[in-house]
C-alpha cells in the first residue's frame, strides 16, 4: 500500500520526515520532492535498497543514480578529487547542480554507479530533501520518480500515475520549483564536460569554466557511438504518443496539415495560431516553460489526439535545457 503524506515545502513537519527517514533506514524506497523534480530514493549505502529503485522504475542497470548529500562531510565520504572545485561547489550548492567525481568505493556500491569508477553527487536545495538526508544521516541515492523512459514527475499526480502501489511512502510538497532535472557536469576528466543542461545555465558554468566542453549530443541529441553519459542511449522523457518537434517554425503549417489529428504544445505568445493546444508558458518568463514542460507532455498524451506537435524554442538560458529534453522525447524533429 502507498501512503501519500502532505508536507509543507518550506517548513516540513518533523514527524512525516521522521517516518520517511525510518523507512529509508529499514531499506525501503521513498518518493520525495526536490527543487528540480520528484526523486525516488533509497539509502545510498544500502545496496539491496538501491537495487529496488531499478526494479520499481524498470530502469536499466547500466544507468547510474545520483547520490544526494546534505554536507561537505558526506561529499568526503563518497567522492575524491573535489578539493580544487570547492569554490565552484560552494557557489552552486545546495542547488540544481550534479557533479561527476571519482568515486570512493568503500561505501557506494556498484549498483548505484552502474559499475563506473565515478559517482554523480548533488546537494539539493529543497528543505524537504535536505532535512530527509540529515535525518537519515546518510546520503540518498535517487533518480527521477518516473517509470523509466517516461516524462519526469513534477507533481504528486505524476508520481501517483507511475508508482501507486509500488512504493510505501510519497511525500507531497506540491509542484517542484524548477520542474527540470539538475545540470550535470563531469569534473572527473581533463576538462569539465557538460553532460546534461539544466537549471544552472551553461552561461553561468562558463563564468567558472571558460574551457567547459559542451558536446554535440547535448545540443543535437543525435548521437551514435559509445555513450559519454550513461543512460544516453535510451529514449527519455517520452509521452506515450508520437511527438513531433518543429524547430523550424516556418514548417509548422505543413506539419499541422500532414498530421491533422494533433494537439500543439505552444507558448502563450503564439497560442492564437492553434485550435487544439496546451500553453506551456510565456517567453516573458522562460522558467515557467521549464516548470510546465513535463506536465504539458503528460497532459498531451491524455488528449484524444493521435499526435503531439511541439513548437521549438530559442536555445538560450534555461530554454537550452528545455530543448535538450524535447529532442530526447521527440520521435521526429523537423528542422
Ligand atoms: P536521473 O536522476 O533519472 O535524472 O538520472 C541520473 C543521471 O545521472 C543518469 O541518467 C546519468 O546520465 C547521470 N549519471 C549518474 N551517475 C553518473 C556517472 N557516474 N557518470 C556520468 N553520468 C552519471
Ligand atoms: Mg530520470
């Protein structure tokens, strides 16, 4: 049986957090909010518990989890080689930034890191997530709380759609603030490499790392060969219907005609152009677009239409990350 417990996002009630921490201590899996998306977590030092996350999500074993910490002393427990990046980490943590570092294998099992010599680490800024890690006293390994391949969960309705009856406790703190997964930067290589764009924008990372490498697969999502980031070879964030991403808006009219049974996901500024539409947000507030992205994808699949058509966006700031997700979700891209 799954219990859904409401908690205040800013001042969460101790008793609910204690209950969640006790379940984690016992090797159970718990869903909790972060400032990016909902996470499905287990005690990062309990291999069996971490294995359950893969089972519940249907996640391939070669797609590693992010280890969530609440302090630099926990970073010391799980990773090596972070000392020279301390200023950088202190600038962005707690926050929506994940770093890849050489792993300390004493406590983090191969299940968590999919056998890699590196570990992904993040200190979340959400009070519920931070306090939960504090109460457990150990890091929490957690990927996004969605069935593998589906759009990430940004509200408890999404979590319930995917996991009702499959986890014992869901902490409900309402919509997640950013609505998009963390930025991932690999600091274990010679030069820092962006593996996934997110709420900490490339522009900001470059202030710290002028030599930041932004690989083609981050921009174009067309990748053949050996995946640089584990999990990359799988389709992600995908709704249950074909999604056509129209990057060249001059071709929109043709696409609408070619696929007449459609719903269009568009911005407020262009909504008058479409009859069946879901407004994702306004270009005046690009963060609103990120916040609503996954909810819009989940809503679109419920409409009684055969195709989901999405307007492409200009890749600046947070919208660079939005376009990265849309390209991975798309079954067809029109350029
Ligand atoms: P999720 O939390 O569902 O967004 O998934 C976490 C993502 O973090 C995975 O898909 C990986 O691409 C990435 N990740 C986790 N561990 C590593 C690692 N050691 N090296 C590179 N990427 C990683
Ligand atoms: Mg995910």
